C-alpha cells in the first residue's frame, strides 16, 4: 500500500482510494503512479476549489476504482474512476442539487458533470487532455439499465 499523500489541504490519496467506505483487495490500494497523479489533478483542479468555495466539506462516495472493484459494483467499462479522473461526491450541508449547481456556477474545468439519479450523488471528472464540459443526468431505462441523457 502506498503511504498516504496529502494532495491538497482537504484531500488525500487514501480518501480518494476508498469507495463508500468499502474495504477491497490490495489492487485497490496500490494504484500506478499515473493514477495517483490523476487523483492529484482532480483534487487540485476540482475538489479543493469546490471545497474552498463551499466553505464546508465535500464528501466522497467513490474516487479511484481498480478494474476488479469497478466490475464488482457494475461500473461502466469506460469509467473515468478507473483512471483516477472522477469522483462521486455529496454535500450533507447544502444538498446535492446545490452542489451540482455550484460546480457549474464556479466554472470549474470539469470534463463531465453528472446528476446521478435525481441528485443521489454528483459525479465530476477532470481530464487535462480533454475538457468537454459535458453535463448529463443518469437515469434508469425501462429495463433497469443506466443511461445518460443531456442535462442543462
């Protein structure tokens, strides 16, 4: 296991390796250096500026997911969580809809911003090589499959 690294004032490597407080195998806690750097960039460019603007905690449900964890939770095969570029976050003080709107209002350099299932949580990603500023909402279709729709 890597030693914990403090990326910013409020976000560390260990925190971004936890997923909904689940313990997982060693693969989850030993990401390659490229993933650690992606987690650092996510913290520096999105999470810490958001935390500073809110003046209160941003809680992480999920940050990095190793491939076996992503499969176990039935995550997308192309999930940016597996590259360390995404976090699922919640705001227990202001609510998740407020959090979602705040990210847009702050004009943070996100790649994707997703309202997950009527604000159960907010997915936000940062990719320095592409900044699509894609805003979506996740819903279940009639068959129970997650689909992503444009959201403004």
